[in-house]
C-alpha cells in the first residue's frame, strides 16, 4: 500500500428545485455509506461562496488503491435506489477524480476552503513553494496538493453511467482558512498566481470521519 493518502475529489451542481432531495440523500445515506467502505478515513462537504460548481466534496482514504478496491468498486457498481435517483436526475456538471496527496502543510482543517483545480499537469515544485508560503500566514489552517492518480483504465462504474460521465482534473491545491474574508483573499491571489486554473471559495457544510481524517 502506498504511503501517500488517497483523495477522491468531487465537484458538482444540482438540478434547480431538487436541492432538498440532494440534501436528504447526502446527509441520511451517502456520506455514511462511503465512510463504511474499508480504507475510507474522512469525508467533508462544502458549498460555494464563489466559483463553480456549487458543491465540493472530498474523501481521504488510506491510499489511492482503496478507490479501485473490490469493496469500493462493488459499492459504486451497485447503487442504492436513492443513489440511482439522485445521480440520474439531480447531479449536474460532475467533476470526479481519484488523486494522491503529495504534500500537506499545517495542522488543523479550517471552516473555509479554496480549491485550485488544474486542468493541466501542475508544476509540483512551484505549487509546493506556494503552499509553503501560504501556511506562514496564521489565518491559513493548512494546505494540500493533490495529483490525479491514473486508475489504469478502470471501466466506467454504474454510478458514473447514471451521471452520464464525469469530467476530470490533473491536480488540485486546497487551502483551508479560518474565516471567509481570508478565504476570499487567498482565492483572489490564487486566481492571479494560476490564471489557467479553476478557483473556487467554499464554506464547510459537514464532515464525518474515523479520527481526525488528516
């Protein structure tokens, strides 16, 4: 098993008028269902303050291989009736990527998050330097760099087929801050630093994990 944690990074919109259905599904079934898969450590859900899509979720796993393991594949190939309904009728603009966490700085997680999604292979050395500089600010709780992990041509799961196929990223810088104003300032700086990337600023909605999920 790899020493680098796995990350499942997901951004999505919701069909207008179906927000309550989405909330019920995620809160009452989906989050706990995913955390029941062996190797899942932590999941956290966010809603956009600025940027798009509207929702951002990530899961931390023991390693990227958890996200191609037999228990996980069995789960995504056998969606529950509620999952079938939500993924076929409610999800929009799905962006889902299996990643490995290659760098993490800082300690706690914050109440707000900035995501910098790269549609191109990021310069890991440059992003790490930015990450190191960011965490010198006491307003920044922590920061991480995720790089997309090649799943080796895994077939499309039943869940992805329900969604009509997913977009992918090449990597992501995520920065946790303590307050909204600080997150918005970091987001503006990152949009300037990485003009070709997709920057979003999010508030945390909920989280669930085994331990701290660091």
